[in-house]
């Protein structure tokens, strides 16, 4: 069975640039590089991964593309570009020479303007992605899902993927409003969903596998197995779990709920199709 980790990160820790890593996240104040992840992926029989930006700069693209160039197990890169730039089209054209650059992400969850994604300049940037075959990762909190639905409705032919199931408050068992919004977003056939980052939305120290079941039920019922993919969110996931625990949660769930073919889609097929991985 093909296995792809569709969402993980690499960085060389810089306390100024990485100020989002607060004191209670001490475990993340370190370097996390391909040499650290590769043996983990090999141990769990993964065929490769997709690295996703964690810094919003052109330097991030260079760093991650170099990682991909020297490490064949990195099958794709989700980079960053200023979608609101006047010269966005020429920037995308320049970047299009990099075969492993598959798409882009902006850290919308951290924006003061919760509806930034609907600003004309941002919308214009999104409108250029499909011409170059690029995908877009939606990194949002639940309060932004209504804006995300408005955005994706404008671009029925653009591929979007929702990161981290939109970060519901699993720790506080909040589900009703999030569920409605997930179902609304899943109504757009061009939107996929990553089951990633769920452990960090639970109680870091006291989560149980069954805490995630109601949320996973919502996601798989809404998006169906054909549009859901596995992502670890390593190393951020280390705040709450080691890699093997992430696998245990998801294998425990999908082995009971999905057919073998659907499991193949979840573990690798959907990510390969979505990101056009070679």
C-alpha cells in the first residue's frame, strides 16, 4: 500500500523568525531536518512525504526545494508566495521551473483580518494558480470557514485542501458549529481535507484515541474517503504525540470504517492525485 505523509515541516530553529514557538512548546525549539524524519518514515513504511511551509518568505521556498532536491523521499513542496503582489503572475512563472513545487499556503489562521482571503488582491493571486497547475492549502481556524467557503466557490476548477480539519476545539469537545461548516465546505468537490494536526487540538497530555472519533466521523462522512488524506504535522505533532501514536490513532479508525481501497486512498492515493506526485 502506497503511503504518503501529506503534511510535515522542516526548519532550522531561529528564535526571532520562529517566535510562534512559545515556551510551552520547548520541544520544537530545535532543528528538524530531512535526516530526522527519513528514518521515521522508513520505519512506518512510508514511500514519501510533502513538506509544507512554516515561514512566509522566498527564502523558505529555496530551503525546502533544496531539501527536496537532495532527499528523494520528499515528493512535493507546498511553498509560500505573496499572493497579493502586483507581479504575482511573473513570480509564479519563475517558480514553475521547480517540478517538486506543488502549491502554496498562507498562514491565514494568524491574520488579524479574518477575511483576508476575500480581499481582491488575494483573490486575484488565487485566480492565477491553476494556470501553473498549483494547489492551495487552506490553513484556517473554525471562525474562518465561512470565508473559505466563499473563496472556494469562486474557483470551482482550483484544487484546495483544508489543513488540520480546520482545527476544531477537540480539547473542549466543541463540534456542532464546526460540523456545519465542514459539511458546507465539503460540498465543494474541489476541496480535499487533511487529517493532520488533530492531536495538538486535543489535551496534549491526556488525549485518548476515542476523543478523535466524532471529528473523524464528520470529516469522512462529509468529504468521503475519496477526498481525505493522512498528514502527520510532524514535528509540531510532537507537542502531544510521537509518530507511532499518530499512526495508531488513524489505523485504529480507518481499519474499522473504510474498505481496503478507501484505506489506500487515505494513506497515499489521494495525496498523490491531489499534489500530482511523481
